C-alpha cells in the first residue's frame, strides 16, 4: 500500500498520512516502459523501503557511497536509462520549471495531502531551484500522484487547472504552505487556494478542475508512478535514478551533480546554445 515517506533529517517531521487504497484505475496492469523496467522498478521499491526503515538509517554521509533512499552517485544501473526516457521535456508544460534541454531532469511524484511532500516543497525544493534550475542545470517536472483518497484527487485536478492559467507553481506553494494540509482540500478550500495563487478566472478554474482533461492528466501521471513501482510520496527520478522520500538536501545535490557529470555533452543546456525557455514559474 502506498504511504508517505519520511525525511531522515528530523524527529519533528510531519506524522505520516494514513495508508490509502489505490483508486480503481490503479488496479490495471502497470504499463511496461521497455527492457530493464522490471529491474528498475524493484530498485525504486527498494529505495522506498530503505527510506522508510528507520532502524538502518544513517546521517553519516561517509557511511555509504549511495545517497540515502537513492541510487549510487556514480555507478548507476543501466536500467535507469528507461526511467530517464519518462522526462517529457515539453517547453510549454505548466507543471514544469527549468530549461527543456537541461542536462538533468528530476521528475517528482507527489500528493498535496502528503506531509513529507510539503516538507520537501518548503525546505529543499526552493534551494534546488535557486542553485540548479536558475543556472540551467536542472529541470523539475511535476507528476500528480494522489494516493490518499478523494481530496488528494481533487487537489491534483485543482493544481492542473491552476496550471492551465499559468499558476501551477503558485498553487503548489499555497497548497504546501505550513498548515495548509490541515485545512483540507474541499471545494471551497480549493477555490481559496486558487485565489491565493492568483488564478484570475475562477469560473474557468472550476470548469477545468472537473473536466475530463483534468481527470485524464492526473490519471496519466498516477498510472505512470504505479507502473514504475512507486509506493510512496514523494518519489523522485533524477535522470532515471530513484530517490524516495523527503531526504536531506545533500542527497539531492549529490544525485543532481552526479547526473550532471554523467550527462552527455549535446551542445545544448547551460553551456550550449539550446533553448533558454522556461516553463512554469
């Protein structure tokens, strides 16, 4: 069963959300991405299990060559290449931030009712954006992965709807603000969050939220995560390498820098003449 993954950094982290049942559509067989995905899915499941097993956690960065909850920094399994292909690199994607041709893509699977997702959004993601996204090294692509029931699904569709008016990241910030999760994600609350996010046309927001397009977009992201073997939120792929949980910032910086070193030189990105367009923020 999916569950919220903890950070190893503090005993004051939010309490895990209750375990949740998958939606009916998640009972379908996972989509097979290609050769090597079964191996990679097992590795992502292992990373998720490791990230949620406190008795063997360690904060000693020298104790292991692998980031906590993730893949080894330098010796990544070839199967991760299959995960890396999931990066959409759509320059117009409102649920992404960073250059479409950035050498490193971090895909984030998260739920707005997940306390650890909120911790990552408040404590770690802004620093990664400032250090790596703004320098052209990193692109972050968000995937809605609602696993905690109807309000999770509604919040995911609301975030997508805000994105249709270019306000996804502002909605993301409002929904993950300290104490926001405790107020729930009922209909009135979602409209309030949209107002806080600066969504101009609230009537359109309401229509988009309940539209078939919103439901299909969320289902696509959700089934992608389930198909890869993700069992918790937040879960991440950094150029295909899995990282599970709201790990310390150092886990992400190590993984991003290792992926950047391993990325092939293509003549695009921060050192080349590729597209400088940013989506989202």
